[in-house]
């Protein structure tokens, strides 16, 4: 056993590593806390371990860290972090402070295979899945940078489709909960609609919040703007939502990116009411965030308000979400860190 990345190990892996050094079990817990809660970037920060022990660990293992390549702050307080990975791929994470909350929007893949037509990451294609540790490391790295503050909420709404990388995402979710100490109820997984992944999420990471990027009310329009709909059409997707177990007081978030003349008609609002019947949910209306080369426009605000009014009249909880960080291309759908051609 040489050159093990300590962050590539899950709980059983860390316990095995500690055993291989003939150390008592409680050392595994100490190591996990140092790595995940205190964000140890280097063996020298394993302060519960003697210098001799640190040297022994260093002989066999290392601690990987995301490389911070850029950090940009928006006029509204949102911050975007550009991280470089071991293979020089790049991902972005966005920190959104709001009252006492510090919400971190993390990436689950380098690029994305979903090819949603209105999304800047979608134009990149998929380069690769992130490993569990690369997903959690975004939280660890940001916690370190904003110390003594901490990330309080995590949304998997950055680059990539989390449910197309289910195993690593679920491993990462558990590390956020068990190792970093973030409550499941403060974590949200957002999907373009990978139906089998929705059931897997509810079984393997119960009580994590679910958000669905719906964005259309007919298969015809949804097929056009979100190719994933051809495989998992609206009926299947909403069927999976109906089956998704929700504990008391919880709701599924339905995200609806509004595009001028595409999905912003009063008929869409009325169809949405029907589609969502029987689903405990809340709707977030997100006026499109344009980016260089985007084919669509955001609707005039009267149309967004009229759309919301129809939903509210039918007792559908609806918020208009102006995404933050638009001036630094950090808003929903604007992330694109791939160096080749991303242009960010
Ligand atoms: N793949 C996942 C998570 C990443 S996208 C998903 O589809 O949910 C996160 C959210 O940003 C989605 O709700 C998506 O619909 C929205 N989004 C994508 N492009 C956007 C844009 N240009 N403007 C506003 N929202 C956008």
C-alpha cells in the first residue's frame, strides 16, 4: 500500500488504513474529522498525530486538494470559485450568502452530457464524472477559505447532472452528512430528469431534498430544449415525483426556467397546474440567465408575473427566483469552466 489518497477512502477505507498502521480505531475518527471538518490540506495539520506518526502516514499516503485557480466576487456578494483538478480539468462552485445561510452550489461532473439548449454547461458536453472526493472537496475548500464561517447548505446545481453520476454523488452526500456534519435536510440534488436516479436517491440517500428542472409543460417543447426528455418523458418524470417519499413538511422543488416565447405562455401555466396535481411541491420560476451565444431570451417581467399569478390562483406555491451572480457568469446555467472553448 503506497501513495493512497486519503480523501479517496470512505469510512471503511479509512478504518482499514488505520488498522494497517496498527493504530487504535479511534484514530480513524480523528483522521476523518481532521480531513473533512477541519479541512486538513497537509499531514502537518493532523495535529492529534505525533510527528513520528505523521511521517509514517506520509510514507504511505497523501492528501489531495483542489487547486484554487480563480475566485471572483459578484456585486451582490455571490462568489464563484474555479477549481483545477488533478488531470487539469476545471470545475466551478458558487457560494451564495443569504441572511445566516451560506449555500454552496457544487458541481458533480466536468461538463455535462444532458445538452440542455439553454444551459452554458450543456454546450460543453461531458468530459468526465467527478469522484466523490472531488465533489466533497468543493465544500471542504470553501469552508477553509471562509473560516470562521461555514457552508450551511449544499445544492448540487453546479456543472453536471448529479443523477448521471449517482454512485459518486451518493457517496459524496454521505460524507457531507457524516463527516462534515451538514444536515440532510440542507442538501438538495437537482436533476434534469433521470428517472431511475430519482428512485435510487430516495432509497440510498433518504431525506435529501429533490429538485426537478422541469422547464416545459409539453413533451414537444421539452424534447426540443432538454433532449433527456426523449428518454424520460414528462409522464414518467412526474410519476417518479409522485412516488418520491417526502417527510413531513417537505416539498419537491420544481424549477422552471422561463424563456421568451418558448415556455412562458398562460397555457403553459395552466398545464403546469394540471401536471403538478397530487405532487407536494413548490415552483421556482427562474427567468433565463443569458450567456454569450445563448439562443434564448428572458421574458419581459410582466409575463413572468402573469405566469406566477395563474399558478398562485390555483394554490401552487410559486416564487420568482432572480439568480444571483449574473455579473460574474455565476448564475444558474452560466457555469462553464472547461478551458477549451468555455470562455469563462
Ligand atoms: N443538471 C442538473 C443540475 C444543474 S442545472 C439539473 O438540470 O437540474 C441547475 C439549474 O439551472 C437547473 O434548474 C437548470 O434548469 C437551470 N438552468 C440551466 N441553464 C439556465 C439558464 N441559462 N438560466 C437559468 N437557469 C438555467
